[in-house]
């Protein structure tokens, strides 16, 4: 069991429903429901009884509620004790931001940071995963949001979001390929992938292309080095009907009439984003920011 799962469970019981608990935790209701279901699977017991009027704890859930509150109280006390030994922070908090970071992902954490540390100024920098990692190692970033998790003890990491990727296609072509549940990856055989350069995020690139090739897609040469896969590049690449590109369902950009987004059947492509920061960091404002992210993370 993880602390975030216990916090989620306690919130649901105390609020008496998923909707209210999701608002309290600053997360989506589907993500909260998945967290509770995952906890029940781990423990092998039913924790909540759901009805049209809300939820209530089962006998097992009531027992867990007592233990969860005790664990969370001890954890919060430990954090308060250790806060005496770390720096207060202040000044600039330098944050690395990748392309297509989900809208609203950082809102709750930034709001909590502003309230707790009003003297801290947030300085965002838009960088690829590889560039963020280099900046973290050089001491030029305090925290980054990376598409791959670094290996080794140098950094700590928190998974903050998982996104199921779909495809952007020319509208006429999308109408031909779409089934009741979206489009299958195999149906894209023969189309060119409008992708990003491997240098931007090598581990994520290799994971992604392995899945695409496993479904028979010929990806051709890598995208040119230095070519950022911005929205305009994606849209221009698929308009002629000879290519596809990938995007999450909550993609921020409005689509022209000539381009359509479709889900992928079976959700085979999942893009993960981690918050990554130096393991030896002692800034109190950074710690508060990470803790707020942990409470609102959609995993």
C-alpha cells in the first residue's frame, strides 16, 4: 500500500462519496475510482459499498480506516520533524516543462506552493526530457517533468500522470479506418508516423516505437534532430492523409475540420510523466510542491 492510496481511501470514507473526495484531492473521479479499486485488489477485500446515495465502509474498510489514519498521522508528524533540518527555500523555483503537459496538472500544487511559500517565484522552462535531465544534473533546474524515469540514486521521482494516446488523422481517412471503439494500430500500416527525434527522450522513444513496429508499422527515418513536435507540425503532417501522429484525448489544441482525433483500440500506448528532482534537495518549498503533486497525482 502507498500513502497516496491510503489518503484517497480516507478521503472517500470521510466525504461519503467519490465526487466530493475527488474535489478534495484535486484529482479526477475516474482516477480516484481506479485507485480505490486497485487498493481493494491488493488487499483482496471489499472496502466500500457503493450506492446511488454515496459510499460507506465495509467491516474491513472500517478496520483499514483506523489503521490508515494512524499511518498518515505518523507520516505527517515525521515530515514536520524533518522540516526543522532543511532550508526554507524562497527565491526562484525552476521547473522544467515538456510539450503537451496536461492542462491543469500543476494547478493545485502551484496554488498550495503559493499559499505556503509566497516568496517563492516559479520559473518555468520548456525543455525536452533529455534537456531537462541535463539541466537537473547541471543544477540549472530544481524539478523537471520527464517522459522517462531516470535510473540510479541521483534523483527522486514521482509518477504524476498517465495518458492514453490516440491518433490524429485526416478526417476522411479517419472515417474509413474508425471502428466502434476507435482505430486499431494495425489499421495504420502504410501510413507514415509524424514522430519526435529520439534524442528528445530516448527511453520513451524506444518504448513507443517498439510497440508501433510490433503492430507492423514501418516508421521510416527518425524525425530530424532539433525538430520539436509542436501542434502545428502534427497537424500539418497528417492533413494530406498519408501520415498519422499521436496525441492524448485531452489535447489542448483545437482541431481544424480536416483533422480528427480517434482513440486507439485497447489503449496500447500509455505516456507517463514523472516529476524528477535531486535526491539530496533540501528546499522546503520544493518539498511542499512535491507533496502537493503526490496528493493530486493521477496514476
